[in-house]
């Protein structure tokens, strides 16, 4: 893959390559990857996995960065690592694969330790092992630091990308919200990465050290909160957005080291692997929002941040808070500046998360029937004087959603339907301009 598809100066990764033997052109992602059987130290079984070899080595000498092809010395170090025993503290945890499993790049990945190179598995597990001997007052802080680096940087989900104008490939962390294993994974130096991360974690603890305020963490299901009735001044919640991210599946990479797993029975998601439909999602979300209403003081409010491209998921949310005895007091749009991975890569995704301020229902909402395209046309017209970033299809759809929810109505159209309508309107306007 490296020899056939990767070029440097400028950096690029081509999806096509020409075979040097028969000269026929192939698409890399359609070809069968070479696999090998290796003995798995932890499971004691032969493991079929994708075959990988070192393509390029990066390092630093006296603060001077360098890069080169692997040498015989590098290969000797890797051979020595293969003989190094795996520490006993490494979890022998089989992955409960669900919605994120892909037969291609997850071939042979059946246990937690398969997400690591052997070197990084040993390095991280030795650090985890040492955290056991730290005083209990500090142990959780140390583990927070270790796990904050773990899934995104220590595993083979770290990868390289080719950016326009760059002489070399750029190293990035794991993609959020997925368990993607690249065809060109990267092995980062765990110790250097944690050293860089330490300053951020230290500043966070310094900012609260010595404060008199008291924070209590309740690790409970949102469907059964361990708090008294009418005891909370304000609730902020950012619930799962339907089938957007299967959180329990992603969390296993850190939960495996902690020895505790999410109970998926009350996980509020739409999930084919868990056999949870939009109706199941609505039922669980209703239970969670009833708990929100129960613990809120009568005059207090709750903020819900949400986004979805599916009208059905928006209506599940609306039915959930309505059935829980809550109503929208105010609606707006949260601009997070940087979109999530799925918001960037998914066709028909929404940008700008609608924000709903919910209060206890005081009276039955008045039902209004509006034509969705008349509403859409009005929103488009009203946004014409705003800056261009507020006139994008995704932002306009978010405005459509907040209009309907703040008026106690179902969301009538999906993002895709709205984008198609918007494109047709812009085509008509372009014809008129000609």
C-alpha cells in the first residue's frame, strides 16, 4: 500500500495504483488485504490478522526532527519487542462488536489488545500497572491522564492523512465517534504524548485545587437518578442523537482498563445491534426526561443540546419531552465552531446544534398547522441579510427545526428533503438572474 499509493513532496495517498508486474490499474480499497496467522499471547490461540510492516520511521535527536525508511536496526528492535512478554494487567477482554464493526478493516480484531501495537500495549500497560501503587487520592487523577490519551493516540486508530501543499503526511489522532482502523496506522510514542498532555491535565486540576465548592458525582442511569424531588436548580444535557454514536461500543477501549462496562439496557440510542428502534429510543428518552422534570425545582429549567438529520429522531425527542411534562421555553443554535467528524463526512448531516430550553409545562400547547415549504421559504428569506456562514443549508435546516420545536410542532422534513428543496430554489433563482 505504501509503495503503490503513497507519494511525498508533495504528500498524497492515491486511491488507484498500477501493478508493476502486469501494469493493470487497481483501486486499493477493493483488493483483498494480505493476512497472516500469529500466536496470540493473551488468548493462547492462533489469530488471523491483517499483515503489516513498518514503512517509515519518525524521530527527534536533540530537538531536531527527522524521518527515514526503516533500517535493519529498527527491524531488530521490533523483533526484540515481539519476544517481550505482555504484562499481566492487560485486560483479556473480548469486544462486544455491534454497529461499528466492519468486516474489512476490523478483520481479526476480536479483543481489546488487538487495537494496539505490541510496543504500545506493553508501554501503556506498564504505566497502568504503576498507577496501582499510587496513593488512592491521586490514583484516579493519574488514570484520567492516562485514559485521556489512550484511545485517541495510543491505539492503531491513530493515522496519517495527506493535506494539500504539505511535503509529508500529517499525523492525526483517532476519528471521534467511530472505531476506524486505517490502512496506514501510526504508532505514536506513548511517553512523549503523555508528557505533552500532562500540562493540560495539570492546569485543570490547578484551577480547582483549594476551592471550597463541593462537587458530587452520581454514576447512575439517567433513567433512575439518585437525587431527591425538586432538588436541582438547572440541568444541562447533551443526549445521544438517535443512531449517531453508539457510545457504549466506543467506551469499551477505556472501560476495559477500568474493569467496568456500560449497562446497555438503558442506553438511549437507536441501534440495530441492540435491536433498539426509534420507538425504543423515545421510550428511554422519555424516562430520562421524566427524571429531569422530577428533580428540577418548579421554577427551574433544563437545556438540551441536540442535532439530527432525521425528522423521525427530532419528533422522538419532541414526544419524549412532551410526555415527560416539559415544553420548549426558548430555542436557539449552538455554534461549536469545529464540526464533529460525522457532521463533516456524512451526506445530509446537520451543522449547528439546536439548543432547547425546557421548563415544566404550564398549559397545553396550541397546535398550529403550517406548510413546511412556506416556513422554509420564510426562513431562507429572513436569513438573507445574515453573514454567509448563517446561510448554509445545514444552518438553515437547524433554524427550520428550532422553529417547529419552539412552536410545539413535529418536524415535518428530513435534512436531505430540505437540502433538495433548497437546491431547487437556488436553481430557479439562478435561472431568473440569467
